[in-house]
C-alpha cells in the first residue's frame, strides 16, 4: 500500500467516524460523540499534509468534500442539541422558581 493510499484509507475512516458522530447527534447520544472525536483527531493529525502531488490531491478531494459536508451537518446538529438543552435548563429554572414561590406562600 502506497503512502497516498494509506492516507486515503485514513481519510475514509475519518469520514466514517464523522458519519457515526452525526448519527449519534441525531439520536442525541452526546456522551458517545467525544470518544469518537478523539479518534478522529488522531487520524486527522496523521493525514495532513495529505498529498505530495496534484494527482494525489485530485484522488482524495471528493472524500474531503464529503467529510466537510458531513462535519458541517454534525456541527449543526450539535448546535441544535445545545440550544435544546439551554431551553430545558431555562424551563427547569422557571419551574423551580414557581415551586419555590408557591411553597413560600
């Protein structure tokens, strides 16, 4: 296996990890995402710089585009999850204030 083939395989693994992370985010399984993100970071650090020639860059550019698209979708789901949690926390605080006010009367 050549050096560029190995990097392509690592890039594909990175894309698969990102897709798995996206699926977990869609299921709101936030705690399972971080270990996969750590694995992904190790792969990304090993991949770059990706290629030594333009031919190699052309070979892996489509995988990179797909990885970037999937990652952007993952970020969007994580932001939605964060906003949902913030809303739940605000509602819990409001409920707690109402209960406290009720008990103090």
